C-alpha cells in the first residue's frame, strides 16, 4: 500500500490532504518505490502504476492535475484549466470539488493552504528560487480571490530538506536579504564560508507577512530521513546516482 503523511492542522470539513513518502510503490532502484514523477528517468509504466495505486488507496475523486514545475511563481487556476495536461506552473488553486491540486518534490518545500471554511484550497512548490521570487505570495493571492475578504487561511509545510543538509552560497542568502533583512535568521554560516539555509523558516516568514499565522508542519528532513523520502541533493548531487524519485503533496475538496 502507498504510504503517506497527513497535515497536522485543524481538520476542515470537506477537505482532504496528504503528502506521500517513497514507500509502497512498484518502481525499482534508484526510484524505489513510490515514485510519482514521470520526468526523472523512471520506467513510465511503473510511474503510471504508482499513480493509479495512490489514487485508489486514497480514494481520490479524479486524477490529480500534475503540473510541469519550473521553479517559478505561476499559479494554475484549476477551476479554469480543468485537468489539462502539461500546465507549466508551480502552484495550483481550486474551489471546485473533485479537482486535485498536486505538487511534486524531492527536497523543495511543498506548501498546502486551505480556507478555514473549506471553500478553496491550494498547493505550492517552493524551492529557494520560488520562495525568493514570491510563489507563496502569488498562491495566497490566487486563493484569496476565491474566498471572502479577510477569511482565515491555514498552512501546512510538508517534507523538505532541513537546514543541516541544505548548504547554499552567498547568492542564495543575498536573494532573500535584499528583499527582507529579517530573513537573516534563516541562514547560519559554516566553516566553508557557505550558509545553511532553513526553508521552513523562510516560508513561515513569508506566510506571516501575508497575514497567515496558523502554520503547522516543518518537522522533516528529506535528506536525513532516507527511508521515508527522496532527496535530489543526497542521491544525485552527493551520491552520483542517475536519478531519484518524487513525492507528491496533494489537496482537494470532496
């Protein structure tokens, strides 16, 4: 059976959400086993089998809308685009029951958003480039267009690479500090004159600045927790494997 995590947030009537791990699929190494990414070099039949297995196990009402992610800020409005394939975007929003917002990650940060009354939901793919460029702000703007002004929103931060293993150069730090000096607290210098970057802290800052204070999650590390998660930095960059899989973080209205 596919294995997944549930957001640790206040349950909202009519909203389902989950974030998969790497367990419970049919892909072989280095993609073992629940790889949901069709773009990473895995056998196409295995990926399709994994997607079908997840959909059945989670009782999904439809096929998730799988985005073509480009580390940008474009938000796909699934109420307008429906289930059209190959949408180039890094976030999705919907108020329509049965439309499933999905983002795939293997170190980048997945962010789920839901109106407190369940009227609309969204998912965002937030690596450091997307965070710096404003993908969270863009997703919140799209979500707020579907709910009453001032309506409360809650957020969940899914599995991403933790600061101990996310070492970056000065240019990454500068990309955030040039916009907000408060981002300095999310970076810690190391002995190699580089920086350990805390994606979770950066996302919380962005959410707070947008008036979202109900934030949960942010307790995982995809790099360190190898039995649970894929990690591009661990498997491809550091170990030299030919590829690694992708987890999916999904949210929908029932």
